[in-house]
C-alpha cells in the first residue's frame, strides 16, 4: 500500500526558496557612453553630496601617503597608489544608493544615504571587503618579493632616493616592468569579481559568492566592453591622483554613478521587480 502526499516535498521547498542566479545581458560600447552621461547627470543633480564622497576618498589617499612616508615605508607608496583605485567601489556605495533613488524619484537626504552605507556592514558587502583585502595583501606581498629580488641592495632611505632608483636605473626599469605585469593581473582579477558585484549587493539581498559569479559572467559575456570600462576607470583614477588626489573629488562620484547605470544595463532586474528607465 502506498501513501500519497500533497504539496511540495521538503526538497522542492528548499529548491523553491533558493534565489535564482541574476541574468546577465549583452552590453555595447554605447552603453558605456550612455551610462557616463547618466552618471554625470546624477553628479550634477546632487553635486555637494556626490563631491563629499570624492573629497573623503581624496583625503584618505593623502593620509595614506603621509602615513607611509612618516613610517618610513617608502617602498609601499607605488603599490599603494596602484591599489588605491581598487578599493573605490566601497567608497562608492553611497553613490550607488543616490543613483538608485534618483532613478526611482525617491526623496533622500544625508541621513538616508549614510544609513544605507552603515547597514552594509551587516550584509554581504563585508565579505566582499575581505576578498578585496586578501587580494591587496597578495599584491603587496608579490610587490615586496619582486622589489627584493630585482633591486636587492638598493637603499630607500627617502622618497627622492626611491624614485631615483626606480625611474632612472636599469634595475628600476626591470622592477617597474615586472611589477606592472603582476599588478595588472591582480587588478584584472579584482575588477572581474567586483565590477557589478558591489552595486548588485547593495541592490539585492543575495550572497557575495553569487554577486562575484555574476560579475565574472558579465565580464565573460562582454569582454571587450568591460576591458574598455576598466581602462577608462584606470586612466581616469590615476590621472586624478596627480594633482594631490584632488581630481578624485569630481571623478570618483561620476565613475561611481556611472557604475550603477552600467550595472543596470549589464544585469537584468530581479524577478517580480519592474525595470526602471535606464539613463
């Protein structure tokens, strides 16, 4: 005699409760230009609030370099400056929320944005911070290893001596070439797993592994477009560092707002959520 049960089995219930993997879209070069336009529009809509995040990031960069000089860790300045733009997505969390609210015409003030940023520490973005810090630790370790192997007995007692050795000696050129290749690989890996993961984690209640996999899928689906976007971010951020980090006051918020709009084009809305008009 067989018994019959009605309704879903526990296995079915577990499966039905599991969130589906976000759907990624094909994006074109035109999506980057449209996203940049929308990002610039968001910056102009709230220039003071947007500029605040850029100013905070710029001051953090100045403090970082000053601390390294004060501690005598001159050799860490180059890897720190290279790694500095890689942590920008965390500084842009408030900018993503601003763009989201501007897109949906939701009113907001300082309290709303800062509260959303503070709430991220209890969500999956803290795990993304751990992943980023781990990659940066590996980067600093590799940089130090290459420094010791290539430059060996070079003295870095002051900033001028360090840059003279690195920029005006054959050993320094070899060091820069190897370091640049290693740094490019590390930056590419980190960019691949975070390019849409940060706004995705802020926008949806998903785990950080799903966010990273989605980010990888976006890059895999759109390699040339994402490479172009990575180049735009890298060049813009590095140029912004030249005038004592002050260029970041404008470029960081524009790139942050732009990232939100590009994310919206690269990842389809969640099931049951109506799509908003793209910028």
